[in-house]
C-alpha cells in the first residue's frame, strides 16, 4: 500500500497534465514503477533476462543486471519525486547486498552523472565500496575504476575517515538503512 503522501503528490502533480514524458527512462523501468504503485514492492528480478552468471571464483568482476535496474528505478523515483519508490529501491539494493554478499560495481558513473552531490544513493555506493570492497573495486578491471573523479575522491576520503571504525563497527546500512532514505514528505522508517 502506498503512503498517503505519495498518493496525494501523484494526484496533485499529474492532475493538470494528461501525459508525463520521461524520455531518459526506459519502459522496463516505468514498468517497475507501475508495479510498485499497485503492490508497494520493487520487483527488480526478471527470471528470464536476469540470469546471474555463476561466480567461478576466477573472475575478478561479476556482472548482475539487477544492480543497474535498481539504480535506474531509483533515478526514476528521484525524477518524478516519489520518495517512497526511491526509498524502496535503496532498500532493495541493501537487501540484495545482504543476500548475495556482493555490492554493485559499474553503476557509479551513471548515478554520479544523474544525481546531486549529497544524494543518498551516492552515499550508499561509496559506503559499499569502502565497507565491503575496502576501496579495491575502484581499480581495473572494475568499471568503477573509470568512474567520475568525484566518486573516486569520495571513496578515498571515506576510506581515510573510516579506517579505524571499519574494524570496530557495523556497516552504516546495518545500523540504520533509513540513513540512505529521503523523508521530506514520507514518514521516517520504523526501526
């Protein structure tokens, strides 16, 4: 069920318009949003097209199309200002990290190109690279090695800032996943 604030915003925002053009977003991402409107859940796994490659232990990188889908869905949520959907996408990324014990590499370029400097998904990606990857995934052969300078700088700064903390504390998303959510019109998450 969608929060009332989201429903009220959508009704108010789209009531004056018959169409909303989202040229930079593909139909598959819009379909994820449509399903979310009806169910309140993000269905980002497509059994037919998202067959995850088996990790044989030899490959240094690991492809997974779901990370890109979730990033695109988050960007759509931010574009149409649907906090509930964007927050649900962030939560889905965190849940996938926990379930697979992997984190997204290769989406930093797109996220940094389409978000502002204090965006919560940027923070999450940097924290994942620091707390799980320990900064190693910003070097070749990983795609994020070619990431924007601001991303590489953010990872280096966070590595320095959290050097001692990483040995003693839990990862930030383990402590409070809501720290990566936006709550301007939606209620803060329950702990």
